[in-house]
C-alpha cells in the first residue's frame, strides 16, 4: 500500500524526535549533510545504528569469521538491542564489503525485538518512497556516504592521507568540517572590470595551486582524491600562447586561460607545454581531462621519482568509476578556486588570479535531490553569464 503524505510526514516527525534524544556523547555516525546523499528511509535506518568497538567477547560468532579482527576495530551496532544478550554488531574489513553487505542491517532493524513498533512502522512508511527518491539521487551518492561512514567508524579525519579501504582500528579522532548548504549567487560579468567587483581582492600566489581541496575525501574515491593531488592548475602565459601558435595547435588558447598539468613535471621540468598539460573547455570537462592526463601522461611521466611511481601504481588499483555525483563535485570544487566558464570558451579565474587558500566553502546545494536545475548548466546552454559561486 502506498504511503500517504500525512503518514510519510508523521514518520519523519517521529524518527526526527527520537533522533534528538540520542546521547550527545556518542561519536557521530550520520550527520545532517548526509541527507543530500540518501533517501529518507536510508537516512533514518542508519540513525538506528551506533558506533561500537570490537572486544574479545565479540570474537565468537556464527560463521567464525572474526579471528583476525583487532581489538578496538570500528563497527556498527543496533542501538535498540545494544547491551542485551545477542545484540547485533556488524564488522567489515573494508568499505566495499560494508556497501555490498549493508542490506543485512535494515533486515535486522525491521525485525529486532527491542526496536519499538512505532519506529518499525515509520521506517516501513518511509521505505514506500525509497525507490522514487533513489531515482532522483545522483548515481554513486550512496557510495559517497559509505565512504564517509567508514572514515567515522575508524576515526579517520577528513583529508587524512590514510587509505580509506583499510583504515587502522585506532586513530585520534578529529571533527569533520561542516559544509554549508548554499552560497549566495554571484554575477560573473562579461568584462574583466565587472568580474573584479564580484569578490574582494586576492593576493597572487607563487606556489603550486593543486586541483585538490580539503573536502575531496568526503565526496570522491581514493583514486580521484589521489589524482587531484597530482594535478596543478595554472594560467596560460603569453609565452605559452605564442608557442602553441607556432606549433599550429588545433585548440585555440588565450592568455590567462586556465589549464591543468602534471604537478610533478611542473616542479621538475622547464618545458613550456607538452603532453603534461591540457586545457579543459569547461568546468564540466575537468574530470574527463584529469582522466585523460592520467592515461596519456602519468602512465609514462619521466619526472616521477621511484616513490611517486610506486604510489601511482597503487592509485590505479582503486575505484576509478565516474559517477554523476563525482562529476558534479568536480564542478563545485573548481568554483572554490574561483574558476568559471568563460563566455568566450575555456575556463577563466576571478580577477585573473589563482589562490591556494579556498576562498569559498564548497556549495553542496547542487547535490540535493530537491534542487532546481543548475544555474551554471542553464548559463552554458543559453549563453547567459550568471553562475552560482
């Protein structure tokens, strides 16, 4: 039977009220910003769980698969039967196993003898809308959430260099940075003078400006996070433009246009431009161009040290799937560096200057299933000059 709007809203109200009385001392497992990634059903199912730590008494279980788990390893526990005899605890060896086996958890919650019947009924009401809401979420968003959850289970701070798949069981916990839901609209005008009025003055930077920003690990796979740290963002100089013209390059580049290049080559080579450099035609093409740089250049980069080569070979073993959520993230993250689509083609930067300090917080409103169509996308289609920064 289809859930009515009234019963759906009543279920949300009940589950939200129960959430408010959870002990404040608990380590956070699900945060408000995770709602952007999940259906209401899945969000509140996860709210029925709490973080637990593996103890020696947890070693004996049906199937005998816990012999190698370290004491203190992070896991999930049903908060309703926690502390009682036969309470359900879940431990996974890596984030992929967590994602692939998570169906065990809602199955337990909905039949747990300690879980109140009104909670079960409310979850059942939300489950009726689950397929419809899933269809509106970007593909891959649920996997982003599992990656976040894994980091919280294993006390891995946001931006930590540790491998998210096999995080150790004991690590000093640090709070995750909060992400605002929306930023004000800013007009990106056609003239340089109008563009300079959009934001306050920024100092020019003489250091490398990497594509990576601190929030990458919250949204992207280890594969993408690592690649972005290997990519530098730069302006095309007059000398570089003249050199491209002399070579008869097919792509027309103008002075000040934004390109991306191998950060390692930038530090260790005086070459003006080669296969280590690419000029994306738009913000939406950045992810594809990073992957192109990876295939065409990183595979044979002459400036990789032995350590960097070994690290790269580990990177390419990871999850390299491109999802709508990751594509949207690349665009949103580029905006935090002040990048925007130029009306004349290519990418430019506000005030013509790049800065390594993130000027704006990451705007996650574009990831919401309830969002309107993206102003940036409409601007690209109709030739307008309004974008959300």
